[in-house]
C-alpha cells in the first residue's frame, strides 16, 4: 500500500471518529430535549409524578449508557484501525 | 535495461476527487483538526506533488519555456477538471495546459489546494507558491498567464492584490489573467444557502435547528463564494494594473439573452452586467455550463487567442 494511501486512510479514520462523536452527542442532546416534554407533562399529575420520575431516571440512564457505548465502540474501533495503519506505514518505510 | 515504471495519474481517481470534494465542504475544519485529508496547496505534475526545486522542475518539464501558465481549479475540484473528455490513458488526456504547451509554447503548471479555506488564505498560499516557483524555475521567465476556474479565479485575483513585496518577481511577469466562470460578484447559490440557514435557525424546532446547523457546517471557502472576493476591510480585490484581465462566462441557454440564461447564468454563476470599463473584457459562451467551461473547445480557442495577443 502506498504511503499516500495510508495517510489518506488515517485522515479518513480520524474524520469518521470525529463524525461519530459529534453525531452521537448531537443526537443524544436532541433525544433528551424531546423526551423531556412527556415526562414534564406527566410529573404535573400528582399521583403519577413519583413513578414517572423513576421511569425518567431509568430511561435517561439506559439511553445515556447506550450513547456512551456507541462512542466507546467507535473510539476502540478507530484506535484499532489507527494501530493497523501505523504498522502498515512502518512496513511501507 | 528495465523500463521505468509509469504510474497512472491519480487525480482522476474516485478517492482523489472525493478528497477534493471533502476539502471543499469542510476543508477549514480538516485543517483546524490537523486531519491528514486536508490538502496543502501544491503544484501537481501528472497528479503528484511537484517539488519546487530546479532538478524536479527540469525533470517534469524537460522542454521548459520562458512562458508559463498556471491553472488554478475551482471549488471542490482538483486539477482533473481541466481534462477534456475522452482519452482513457494518461498520455491521451488533453487539457488547456497541454494544448497551450503545444500551440503557444507555454509551460503549464497545475495547482491543487484546499478549496474549503477562506479565499484570502488560499490567495496568500498561491502568492508564496508562485514566488517559490519563479525562484526555482530553470529559465528566466518572460511572461506568466494565470488561468482560474470558478473559485480559482478569485484566488488568482486575491493573490495578485495581496502579494507581498518579495513576490514582485512573479507579479511583474503576469501579463494576463483569465477568469473562467468566476463569481466576482458572488454566487447566488451560496447566498441562498446563507438565507436558508438563517431561516432554519430562526425556527425554534429541534429538527429545523439541526438542519440549519448541518447547513452551516459548510466551509469558510464556500461562504466566501457568496461575497465573491477575498474578504477584507478594503472590499473587493483590485485588478492587477500591469496585466490584462478576461472574464470567460457560460450560459445554460444557447441564447445568452434568454431569461433562463440571464437568471441562472452557467448554472452557478451569472454573466456580469455590461460595464463601460475596458477591463475586464467579458466573453460569453452560450450553452456551456459551469463545469464544462474548464474543458471546452470553444473556450480553449478563446484562451489560445488571448494568449497569442500582446
């Protein structure tokens, strides 16, 4: 593989990592702001307010973990690709 | 003796074109992040970077002449935009540069750059590049013709206007500048994008805000196209007084006076209104759209004629 190609693949890898991170962060923010509306409405109803808060907490924790996992997988994947490219680059020298 | 390995010109390949498009869209971001996909301005020979030293220039152009022409591509393109259609093999491919070399004895140099950077920044890079080229060139230079397509014309105009005192060498050699489909008065499409971004962001909805944000991700280079010249406190860059200037513009319609041709121009750039000033001279090519202006026989004939003039 040509050094130029390896350089381009490294750039692409970094760009994909940036895009996933920015995309997931933005999606999470929108998701949270939209999900807040029904919870806010339901917590105004006295008898269900307490369980709704629990459900909201659980849902927020689960979705937060999912978004965090997506970021983690993307970073680990990006790191692995980066290592492979470094080795290819060293071999190409 | 073994035959030298001839590597194909990669500038026409999908990855290289894709990288140029990416640079146009988000090139300023790529540069800011230190991403290796960000293009640095360079001269290209057969699709590969050309080192600016005497030996490399002599090897690339063994029959170099005292007349130079420098071709600067437009937004989201690379130097492959200058190639005429047809010719599957590299040696069969023709461009304005190769034809000028044959017909007018001009030694052609192709610039590749990150079209997502602000036009003023690209202009400063071009100034440096041309100063280095003139310093390393193996022969005394008689004249330089600058040819820019679309944004490339704005970069040329900006480089001529903002050249540093140490750039006097190349600037004094510039006899003519040819701007092909260059939006000196700004591109309507970018103005539309600017308006759409503002409208979307004015709505309180999450989705409209998101679309507005995505639209606003476009590069500084793209945004500069809406203005049409290198942004500066002084406004539009002046025309270089010591050179002749030519605007080669296309229209979608065969009749340039047709309302569609007048409104949409070559699809991206409109023909400027007639002025009484002798410069720049405007030449219109009816029925030639924006991208085709960079590799069209009738346009070339005009360029050839311009280069044959004083």
